[in-house]
C-alpha cells in the first residue's frame, strides 16, 4: 500500500499567510501520517476474520478465547469471534451448547448433547450434585477422541464447585448393531 500524502494540520485562517506556521504544520502532518495509517488499519488487525494469521495468538490472549492445540485456523478464528458471547454464558448449559455447535460442529441430528444440570428446576429429585453431559455421535466416529474433546469442553464450562461426568455414546450403525468404539 503506497503511503498516503502528508496531511498538513489545519490552521486557523490567521496563519494562512504565515510560511513558518504552514511549514511547521506540513512537517507535523508528514510525521503523523504513518501513525494515522496504522490507526486507520487497526480494525483489520482486531477483526478475527480479517486479521493476519500471525495475530491470532495475540487475539486469543486478549479475548480470552478457549483454543486448543491442533485447532486449524478457521476453528481458532471462530473461537476468537465467539469469545465475548461465550464469556457472558460461561458456566451455563447455553454456553456449553453454543461452543459445541459453533466451534466443534456438533449439530443435530448427527450429534446430540444431553445436559443434566443439577441446578435445573426440571432435574429429578435426588439426582445428586453432578453435571452430566452425554454426547450421542454417529456410528464410526472415534469415541476416545470425542470423549477427550467433550471432557475438555465440559471442564471449561462447568462451575468450579460442581463435579461433572462426560459420556459419549455412538449411535447404532445402519444394520442395527452398536458401532465399534
């Protein structure tokens, strides 16, 4: 991008014929032009969808986005973009479902997430004080990898005082048998 022309500082009309004041304003304008260009382009650095890949780690840190090692660039950008909404709903079933759907791609009907929250008014009496999250996934998916991802997801959203259990079940295969897992 070519540098923008220097913008002299606007001066009151009384200095319109003062060559020293005009030269000073032009020099200050030339000095400030690169800074103004950087400020004008700042939104491109702060936008997770337009920021250069080198800035993603920094954006992750300043937004508090939950990013796991091995995530591709698109998933990291989604996590950064969703970070403010997830922060507002951290520790809630809504936040857990939002991250599962938007970042991990666990969407119905292929994936269903059942959350048994002991604080829910519909929870059966005597259910105990444990958050239980069950993911039902299509047959043929790697059950161990899903369990690991689900455990990390639930740990990030579960309130600190509450124990949790993460369970993955694989749907029946087309011939009616449980899939190997």
